[in-house]
C-alpha cells in the first residue's frame, strides 16, 4: 500500500471545509435570498442579514487583494477561541448561580471574542480568507434555512423569541428561549361591543425571598358584556406588539378573548407575575393581527446569550418575587 504524504498546505488547512466554487456562490445566493425573504416579510433581521451576506460575498471576491496587503501574517485566533469558550462557560454558570451583572458582562466579552476568533482567518492568505468567508456564508445560509423552515412548520413569521422580563414567573423566566406557533389562542371568549370592561380585584400573595407577604390586590376577574371571566393560568401565553409602542414585544398570558360584532378578535392580557392586566396599565386591547404567536416550547437559559449580546445585563423589576393567588 502506498502512503500519501500530506502537503504543507493540506496540514495547514486541518479540518477546514473546502467546497467547489459553484456551491460557494450558491451559498451566498441562498443567504441573500433567505435574508431578502425575511426583509420582505417584515422581519427586522432581514435587512442586516442581507447586508451581511453581501459583505461576505464582497470579502470573498477581493480575498486576493487582501492577501497582497497582508502577505504571510498570522493570528493567534485559535488560542483566543479556546480561552473565550472556557470563559464563556464559567461566566454563564456563575451568572445563573448569582445573577450578578458582572458575570453577564464577562459573558458578553467572551461571546465577542468567539465571534472575532471565528471571523478573523488563522492566516492572512487568500485561501484562508476565502475559507473563512465561505464557512460564515454557509452558517448564515443554514440559520436562514432553519428560520424559514420554522416559520412554515409553526405557522408564524416569528417562530423564536426571548423572555426579557420577569412578568411571567415562575412559568417563564428571564433568559428563556421560547418557540412560538400560529393559530388562535386558547382562552375564554366573550362578546365585546365596546365600552368599559368591569374589573374585580382579589387578595393575592407576594412571595419574596421565601417569605409570603399578604395584603396585595390582583385583577382576578373581569366582566365583559354579560359574561364574567376569571383569570386562568392554563390559558395560552402569547407574544404580541403592544399599542402604544412604549416597550418591545410582550410575552403575557391571554386573560380573555373579546369578539366584536364584526367578528374582529381582541385579546385581554396579563402577566402571571403582574397584579393587573396590561390594559389597566395603559395598553390597548390586543388585535389578533398584532400577535406573533403562542408559546409552544420553553428552553431555559439559551436566551441569555441574546440578552447579553444586546448588553441587557441588569435584571428588571419583578425578578425578586412571585405573585400567587390566595387559594393556590
């Protein structure tokens, strides 16, 4: 048997992905098409992803010129990547255990270092720059394909979201990654012809640091038309766009469905860890068209990576207690 001796170039490449020219450009085309689809469907990620796809294709096209400007330069990206990955794991574990914002900042720094390590080529050569660009394009294309697949499979243009507050504790915690599905929410329904909605408050308990505080009042019943509806923690949880837009998307439970005379559907909502409905807090009833989807699956902790990348390090109000009904 004749043994083939690897060339220096092959050794330097290691496990780098090498693909024929046609699939490389096909990956760029798929990334651009996928991001364009997101942009035209109204998703905020579409435009920046499309710009990123074009930027990657441009870098790939001019890799020879970059090589001429930086001949033979190398980086220590591999060592940086290993250190960043270890720091990321330790920082996340310490944050989950302590909720200290210092560890959240360390997670952000570690994530930034990992991204830099992935983007910067191991060696400033045209071949390495092409390889890095192609790998990023394939990763981007795969992510876009997965997103589009989920939008079709789950029946919503926004199939994934992250819990940013503590208003749904203990069912949903800050930092949870949630998968959404389309369709009408499951909740009691009443006919709504406009006008006021009756509110009935009952005593509730605030549990803080293992101790229960009594004396608080929570909205537990509403009267719409001739129908009385009690707050049920088995109703669906939805993600919706509030109006007025004083905050980002809200993830709260449907208190009741209100059907107008023309058949239009509105939702009245409340966070499990809030004392009042969103409408009492100044938000309008939620038209069904403003709902992105119903929560179908919760994955703990994964959402923290997005929160920290967007520098949301500090816990918001309400993360140190849980509101419970008296009869629970």
